[in-house]
C-alpha cells in the first residue's frame, strides 16, 4: 500500500501498529518517521510519531520534531496539541513537560507554562531544568521574588549548576530593573572567574 500510495497516512499508521505488535518497535518508529516526512500535514501521523518516539525512549527526538513543527510557516498540525497528546500518554515525562512550557511561553502564556511546570515538579521535584523554566515563567509574570527563591533553591540542590542558575538569576534581576541585586548576585561569580567576559 505504501509503494502504491506513499502519501496515504493510514498505511503508515497500520504498518507501524503491526510492527509494534510484532515486537519491532524500532521499525515502527522508522515507519512513522518516514510517514511524517512524506505526509507532513497529517496530525495523526505526527501524534503517533511523538508517542512512539517517547515510548522508545527518544524523547529528545520527539521534542525536536515538535520544535520543527513550530517553525513551519503553516502551523498545522498544531505542535502544542500534538505535544499534549504525547503528555497524556506519558504524563510523567519531564522533557515533554518542559517542551510544553516552552511552547506556551513562546505564545506569551506564562501562567499556563507555570501550571505545567508546577505539575511536573510533583513527579520530578529535583529536576533543575524544571526549576529554571519555572523561574523564567514567574519572572515574566512579574513575580521576581518567587523566581529568585526558585532559582536559589535549585542552586542549593544542584551545586554543579550553581554558576548557570546564578547567571539566570542575575538576568532576571536585570530584566526587572533591579540592577543592584543583579550586580550583588554576580559578585561572587566575578570574583571567582575574573577572566569571564560574559559576566560583565
């Protein structure tokens, strides 16, 4: 069926289902990957590919695929709708939650991004990426103090990321017009890394 009608979306879906049922998940994923490239307007194929990629442990590929959808001049099928289908199937995947929050942020829905991130912290409370994105969403809503507290807590839990999180905190202070707080935040980093031009 695929050879006769390479743009027949249902054929890719049916073949991938058969391959998965036969225990060949990688072939199913490849079939859907091919299908999304040949029939890019199919929301069903896109949704199936995202779900299959996450099921196979390829969350990064699923997120990258969704990001490419967002960059298309014609936004259909909706990347956000497809991502949410994936999240319904895998509600405790932190990478998908991060991707959803970033998409919401790009549309200016920072309150929505905050809700997604707080929900994700329920199953991944120690994930520093979730904390970082939550702080950015809070800052965009003018909640500078809570954003700062979120980053400070994340830095305390993840000392190996302290420099990065501290830089982000300083940036939040700068954007809020709190220049003194930003300079004070960067002070220890500047003292420890005097040659880092990115701190000035």
